[in-house]
C-alpha cells in the first residue's frame, strides 16, 4: 500500500527545515546605529595612494547609538573588497574630529594625538559595547580600520559592514564611503 503526503504538508516541511538550518532570521538595516541623517551606503569614495604590502588607516566613520539600549558589535567586514585585508578594527573615543584616512598604520601622529582624541585607550571594535548617546553627544565612537593592501592593482572596496546586536535582535550598519587605492602613483 502506498501512502501519499499532501503537497502543502511537504512544502511546509521544506520551509521549516530551511528556516531552521539558515539561522531562522536575517539582520535588519534599521537598527539604532542608523540615524536620521544617514546617507545611502556606498554613495561616496575615498582614494588613498599605497603600495602592495602597505597599510591604510580608514577612520572616517562614527558609530552613534541613537537607541535606548546598548549595542554590541559582532563582526566587521569589508564590502566587495578586492586586494584589501582587514587587519584590525578599533573604536577610538573622540570629542573633536574623526581620525580620517591615510597611508600607513598606526594613523598619522597628528591625527592620533589631536585634542579630544583618546588613541591611547582605543578598544577592539568586535565585542565592543556602545552605550546609547544623545543626538548632541560630546564624545564620538570613531571606527578606525587597519587595512593591508594585498594586490598591485585593482585595489578597492565598496564600504564597511558592521554586524551588531541589541538584546536578541541582529542589525547591520553600512558606511557611506568606499575606497580605491592607487598603487601605481604617489597620488590619486
């Protein structure tokens, strides 16, 4: 005797197994690090000259927690990167200006030691907890990446992704600027 299962039951079984094996949920873009004035991700680009094997400081982003609960950074990745490797990501407390962009690591001494920049107490970005901040916060969370150039041409990235969570909810923050590295000339 042959037993037939109804097609809807089979479809539901496949859907259930698929959702369980993929983690069951996706990270959302609408988290507390995305503020009211955020521009579209990838809407700009920075160009920095550097040779293959050299380092770059990519530190023009602020992670501002507009929410009412602390966020925890889980992972940082480079979007559509070619010829670049993320070596280190740190959070630098800052009450004046962002570290910015440039060739070499650590960042330029003037950028690290400016008034209000607390480079000496930087902390690893992955695992960092960012407390809620008012819109007019006096201290910024400057995300600074140490990137290594791993190719002699075509070096670029579309931007940076920061995966983080608040309680049991997962989110993704995307920065605005991409990066092109000029490996053949001394300027862009």
